[in-house]
C-alpha cells in the first residue's frame, strides 16, 4: 500500500514538475513577443531569431556543461547528463527524490534560458547577432551555472563562504535568474553604447517607440501566465496536502504581485507624464512578478500586492534614471529584472524569518559581482575578436536585412 502511494506521488510530482517547466518554456514566447513589440519594425526578425536561437543554445550547453557545473556533476545531486547514462525511464530506483531526475533537468534548463532572454532585449537594435549568440554559449555553460552552484547548488563561493549559511534565500530566482540576467545585460550595454539618436549632445532623451504594442502586450500576458510555472514549480512538489496548499498560495501571490505592479506603474506614470503609459504599465506588471519571485510562499496576498506595487513604482523610476545616465535599454530589462530583482531579494526577510538582510545583501553582491565581471570580460573579448556592434549604416538600415535578409513586415512601407 505504501509503495503504491509513493509511486502515485512520484508520478504526480513528476507530472507537475514537467507542466511547470513547460509553462516556463512558454515564457520564451513571451520574451520574444515583448521584445519584438518594443523594438522598431526593421529589427523585428533579428530579435525573434535571437530568441529562438538563444533558447536552443541554452538547452544544449546546459545539458553538456552547465548542469554538471551547477550541481556537481555525476557525483553531485543528480547526474549531469541523464540522457547519456541511462537514467531516463529507469523509474523510482534511480532517484531518491519524489520526481524523475530528467524532470529536474528540464525544469532547470528553462530557467537558464530565461536568464539569457533578459540579455536579448537590453542589447537590442545595435548588437551583432553572432556576437550575441557566442556570448549565450558562455553564459549558459559557465557563468550562470557557477553562480547557481553557490545558491541553489549549495556550494561555497570559490571556497570562501556559503551563502545559505549566511542567511541568503531566493525561492524562485529574483536574484539567481533575473538579477543575474540583468547583470550580464548591463555589462554588454556599457560596452555596446546607446542606439544612434537615443541621446542628444545637450542631454535630451529621444523616445524610440516600439513597432507593435499589441504584440508587446501579448508578450507580457504570456510571461504573466508562464510565471505561475516559474514560481509554482519552485515549490518542487504537489502530491501532499502541505505542498498543494503552498502551490496554491504561490500562484495567488504571484498573480497579486503582478496586478499590484501594473496598477502602481500605470498610476505613477500618469502622475509623472500626465498620460497612461502602456509600456510602463507592462513593465510594472513584470516588475511585480520579479519582486515576488524571491519569496512568494510566505507573504499574505495583500502583502504580495503591496510588494508588487512598490516594484511597479521602482521600475518607472529606474527606467527614467538609467536614461539620465545614458544607459540605453530598449525594453527596460535592466530595470525590471536587475533593480527590481535586488528589491525582491531585500523583501525576503520581511516575511521569511529564516533569511537575513545581511545574507540577502551578501548574496546579491556575490551574484552581481560575479556575473557582471565575468560577462564584461567575455563581452570585451568578443568586442576585440569579432566586434559586438553593427556599423552605423547597418543600424540605420535595420538588422533584419543585415543579419537575416528578410523583413518582419515586408508589405509595409517604412519611413
């Protein structure tokens, strides 16, 4: 009887893990639509190509290298590449946990792709396609997995200290995934420079509107839906009363935070700009989601709504602030995932007594310093070897023709 119950729980937890992983995979479509909607028409095909390719690269490199780095290889928590040592389909006996090891790999790999997707939007409209793809190989194989080994992998930071022992906690990845992706993006943006015409010599900021706001809105809703798998799947189990209640609360809080972020950004933008700014509202919803990701299981729904609302306000201020610093981020990714990701980490001790503010700060600093520094070195090497920025003429013509040889909207006449 007990064996039958265990096998049923195993099957249910594995199925839940896979469904949540599929939801997170669907976030790749959300990032694609969001970014394609917020760039100019002449760069749409190229950014869609980047998103498809980066997802595929993430899956391959994390399978070959990254999973082993993050979890210690075959002698660690799970085998690095379960496909190669016959674990798939062998059932309960090959795994101590209550879900299949290959389900764990699948859930982890879609998180890697999410981190890389964050970089894509920030460097849009002026980066060489193949330089970006070369960077994605390194980030997904080494930079992200090594950072993940110090956090979710439980390993010490270069043998110096263990973040978990210091009181660091990040339930689903406000820092581990989102701030890490934004840190890599910031390093690239600083070396890349702003788009031509974005900033004037007298300090003015020229708005460069996206080509398709309906598509950007659809992308935001796809991300909102995918986030239920992102946060809900991080509970790791479903097939018992306690886990089921935890999953339900995580879903509720995730949704509440997104709603709070959207409304707060909408109202705050109206106060600042005297208009209802759709792009700020979209980023406000995403900011709410990022803010709650570090700890969606312990706040009350009202607290989650408040946390999301504060994140929505922060992201508006951050986007304005980065523009003043002439840091050009076409989709607001650094603000949404980086600045609000840090905010999400600092919120954890408010409702989770097992964490500490000092541990959260040290953890955040560790993630940022490593990912930013390593990414800066890789971007700089790519800049020397192959160049990372297209020419001014190519930027003016649009990367669709330059990199892909086709336009996303060929029937439309471009000004």
